[in-house]
C-alpha cells in the first residue's frame, strides 16, 4: 500500500511539472511579442517645433541688400533725362544723359544702369554724330564698381545668374560716317566687390573699362 502511494505521488509531481512548463511558454512568448510590438517614442513637441521654425542654411546666409545714400533707382529712373555727368579726369567734358535703362537691384550680386546720350561741355551736349555714345554702371551686391564707363553702342546686357552677365557692345573702327563697325561680347562675373571679364573679348573690354578717359561721375548731374 505504501509503495502504491509513493508511485501515485511521483506521478502527480510529474503531472504538475508538465502543466507548469506548458503554461510558462505562452507567457514568455506573450512578453516577448508585447515588447516587440510596443510603439516607439516619437519626437517631443520641442523637437517638432525646432524642425518647423529653423531656417535652411541658404536662407540664413542670404546677404543683406545695399542701402546707398543716393539710391540709383531714384537718381536714375528709367526713361529719364536727369542732366549731365562730369568726366573724372577732365571736368570741362561732360556726358549728357538722354535716356536711361535702369536694371539696378540692391539685393542682386550683379546689376546695372545703361545710359544713352552724348558728350558736350558744361552748358550743353555737342549734338554731333561723333559725340553720341552710351555708358554703363555696374553694381556688385548693390554697390557701384567705380564710376560710369563709356562704350560707344551698348547692344545687350543680360544676366546669366549666379552673379554673371553677358555684355555686348559696338565700336567705331573707321570714320564717323561708317558708324559702328566692330562688335564685341564678354561674360562678366562679380567677384570681390568688382566685375571681371572671364570669357569672350576680354582684352577689348578691359581696354575700355580701365581707360580713365572713359570714366564719368555717378551721382553728379544737373537738370537742364
């Protein structure tokens, strides 16, 4: 009888052990699945606000617009005749303005103002065929690159973007009666506060741009 009770007790213990194992496995799996499927913590409200309000690097680095005391848009409005510009080297010579094409922009890397007119003395333009000429002032980041320069016939000025532009003009190479006989074109780039010819008829452009006799004073003018 005692032996029978011992066998029954052993069988009962084995049964309890098997039952415990079968119940513990689903619990472990449930814990593992719960941890795997738990939602990840998203960004905080402060992080979301920082992403929304922060500006991209290009916008933060945008240069300030120029603020000249004598704004070229007011001094030289398009289709106006504000008067004369004295020569830099010899004041008895003047450029008299008959028309203006103002493309000045204080925020652009490269902008300009084209002047049409002719040469004359302090009293009036000469009104001769030989005296008729054009001029241009270039501005880098809204600031003038020196004074206005003469080019006999300015044919085209067009921005190419990124602080570059195409500039085309004509010159007389023969008699006045022959008119414009030579045509030139250069690519210009704004660099270090000034313009530089980087392609095309560079020598011809530099010859005229750097000639002191072709410089006329910006901002000096008298109404007729």
